C-alpha cells in the first residue's frame, strides 16, 4: 500500500499527516520547529524526520511504503535551502517523490478560492494574496531581524520592551511580573536569554501576553492591539495592490497568534474590514498538513507541481 506524508512546518512546531493513496488519514504527529531560516537545515530536517517517524510508528507503516512527500515549510523559499532539505528527506525515503514549498504558497492554494488572501501569524508573519487574474501580491515574511509584524516574536518583543520600561521607571508592571515568573529569572537574566536565543524566548512570551490580556491587563491588551494594527497593515497593502477593496474574497487566517485573545483577533478583523468591505474572514477549510498530504496523493498519479 502506497502512503504519503504531508507536513506543515514553522518556527515553533511541525505537524505531519500520514495518508494512504485512498486519502484515508492513518496518523497525525507533531515535532519541533522546521523552519530552516530560523533553526538551520540540520535542525529542520531533524524535526521533519521525527514527525515522520512518529506517524509511521503509530500506524505500523514501513518507510519504504512512503511514495510521496509534500511539505508546506516556512523558510524554504531559498532554492539552495529547499534542495538541501529535500535531498535529506529523499535519502531517508528513497522511494518517495519529495516536494517542498513555502507554507505561504501552500496555504494560499489551500484556501481553494480565487481571489483569496492568506495571512500567517505564528512565530513569524506574512501575507500573500491572489486576484482573479492570477496576479500575486505579498507583504511581510522578512524574518525577525527585518520585521515580522503581528507575529508571536513581535508581540513578545513589544511586551518585554514595555515591561522593561516600567521596571526602569520604578512602576508596577503585572505583565512584567508574569513574564519573569514564567521564565524564573530577573530582567538581567531574561535579557541574556533573549540575546542568546531571541526566537526561542520571545515567541514564548506571546501566550503569557494573551493570557494576561484576557484577564484584564491593560498593558497586555495594548500590546496585542498594536500588533493587530501592524499585521492588518500588511493585509491592507496586499488588498490594495490586488484591487480587492470592493470585491468579495476570502481571507484565511492561520498560525498560533490567532484565536488566543479577542484583544488581537477583534481589532485585526475590524481594521481589515475597514479597507475590504466584502471580505469573508475565517480559517483554512482544512488543516495545512492534511492539505499537503492530499496534494502528495495527487502527486502519485500526475507530475508534481508546486502549489505556488
């Protein structure tokens, strides 16, 4: 029995779906980050392999029966990185056709609508849209150094900055106390951890901020509102580039920043609707790893083609 693997890999986690050629899901699994732009090719491959091996072990399927792999992986837009990561997977699964594409490209295809816009807000953030003439427009996705507005990294950075400011002015900061308590350290130690591993630390601050905002912390609510404004600006620029302001289209939201706090989701949706009066906002019709697996099944019977 031929089987396929579908991946949804980002800067925090990797989801995997094992599916047979009749499109029956055999197993789900999860592992660590697999965005090679953030963790490197070796670490990204290790996470993909771990997720694949967990799924295969859970179903009792041998690796030799994997006939196709399709990965929606953040950070594989660089052709050399894509080739290196795909080559490592091919060595482990020699009977499989291996195709990797960016999570942004695959997720836009997964909306299964034209026109549509896809916004990712996870560890990083990016927006990609397509109009009815197949024109594409993209904003964001520049990484943590050049800016990932509205991402978990961005929220964490803003929360640490405002909490540090309060601390230095001798002001009471319940949000700052929550952050330090979660990391079991003082500000000097936390700053050292951020300098050593900003990606790993700041993205972990986001759920602390979301929880504090939901419990009524004004500073946390302000941070989330600011992040929602920044992310909505990316969407508005894509909408305007494609001329979708008055058109009916679907805006799909994916990533761990969404659905964690109404103090992020509600202002984001409202700001987008101010510029796109006929937008329909919601999640993808199916999980991205599942869509990737279904695409891999299609690759069994026709030449492989990038989702983008």
